[in-house]
């Protein structure tokens, strides 16, 4: 009997479990994951997803399946601002039939300048999506607002 190295054993076990894990996801989980993936692609650049503390487990799982995630409390302000430019605070991931809404706050959020009354708030994105006849999610409208 041949013994596999530990790294190879882990890879083999992961490969065997992967289809089983995917098949145990609920239809809602799969829908949310599809919307999250399409929404992040519509953002137009790679981002690290910031997950708010009160987010539902389903939304958290969908977002973290699509992109690298960090908890909100783990994102610390820097001299460049409160949210780096490659970060996205997920605020909305909803599916209703064949329509969906994906949204959040896109960095950077620069530091507030003393004496100025201009808010430093980044860009809020809201992306509306529809399900195509093939079952994929496609953005139909994107709204970007600053402060």
C-alpha cells in the first residue's frame, strides 16, 4: 500500500468533498452566490469584501464564496482613510424572483480634513440584475453616488 504525503491527502479529500458540499447548498444559497458573483464583476475591479457584523449567514457565505472577505471589525483606518480603495462594504444582496439588487460602499474613503465641511464617504453602488433565460445573472442598471 502506498502512503500519500499529507498535502496530497488534503487535496484528494477536498476534491472528493467539493461536489458533496456544492450539492448541499440550498437554491437560495446558489441564487445569492450567483448574484454576488455577477455584482462583484459589475463593480469593475478586484475588491476585498467587508462583511458587516449583522449580516445574515446566507449573504456572508455567498459573498465570501465569490470574493475574499474580511469582517468589518478587522478593517482598520489608515492614514489614507477609513476604507482602502480596493475594499467594498457589502450592504445589499437581495433576490426576488428573476430580479436582484446588489449594493454597497466602494472605497476609498479618504480621511476627513480638519476645518472642511465636506464629508469623506466613498462611492455607494447599487446594481440591479435580472436572470437571463440561461439562468445567469446580468446587470441591467448601475447607480453610483458620492456624498
